[in-house]
């Protein structure tokens, strides 16, 4: 149980285009999902907290208009990288908390590799 | 398949103590290892990142070591404070694009 999927697993796009990444909790419901970003050889960085039915909470330094987050249901959150540029190339990872479980454990998706040409 | 184990699962200590949190993993072919802190209801905050070629990293009162041959990492917290109370997770991956493997965490409580 507690499986989180991400789609796509890998995407290559041209500069200036927008890319949408989906994060789904497959066998549980999640009112809260988290989006992280990781650069090569760098630590995992929390970008934002996605809350079902409300606006996402962004970490300091993360552009809200650049990284649009929508958490429309208890099993799906999407991250849209708008007008992507090469510096947005990174590994994006989501995680979700199971509302049916006690504690704070998060379950992580496999990640999405974004390459902007 | 990589398995990551953290011991102890929970730890409650008085303020001022020096602490050691343990993380063990079954596959020594790791790309890097990270230690995170998680506060209730919050996302993870990265504390220390150790590349596979490194033996340890230090940040303030925190020191993390890595021994790939024995499949172990330790997080050392010096002079613990109540503000250190949180869940501490260790994570590794097999390659730069590899899946992340997390331990279940150590829940730390530091009381005044």
C-alpha cells in the first residue's frame, strides 16, 4: 500500500513551453502533497506544500507564477512549470501524506526528470 | 532492493545531551545519502548531504558520517535543544536518477 506515482517519468521540452507533472496517490487519499526539486549532486529542496481544495504554500524563493500547483482532488496534485527555461531542468519529486494513517510519514513518487533544451 | 533501517525509532532525552541516530542500508552501491528533518505536518528539510565519495559532512551542531562498506550512516547531534525535536530521516539513492529510499525515521523529543 501507500503508492505514489508520477507522470511523466521523463520529459524533454523546448525553452518557452509549459510542462505539467502529475502526482497521484494510488491507494490512499492525501489532503497534503509536497513538491521537491533536486539538482545533480545537491540536496532535495522543498518547493511547496500542496493542499487539496486550497492554494499551495510556497517556500521562500520559489516563484508561484513559475511553478503552478493544483491539488484538485484527494489523489492528484499537478505541478506546471510555465515558460520553462534550461535552468528549470531538474529532478522533480512529489510526496504525499496518507490521511488515513497516524503520524507524519510521507510516501514519495519516483520523480520526474525534466530537461529543457 | 535497497532497504533502509533507522534505529532507534524514537528517542526522548533531556536538553544538552549529545545524540547519535543510526541509519543502515543493505545495498552499498549508493550515489549519495541525505539526512532530513521533518516537523509535524511539514515537508522535509535537508540537513546534510554526503556524496558517495565522502566520509562525513558537518553543519553547526550536526555531523553525519557515511561508511559504505558497512552500509551505515550516523547523524550526530551535539548539545541537543528542545528545538531539535522532530523526526529525522535518512535517504539514499543508487544513481542520480534513481529511486529514493527512505528509512522510517527516528522521532526525537528533547525536553527542557
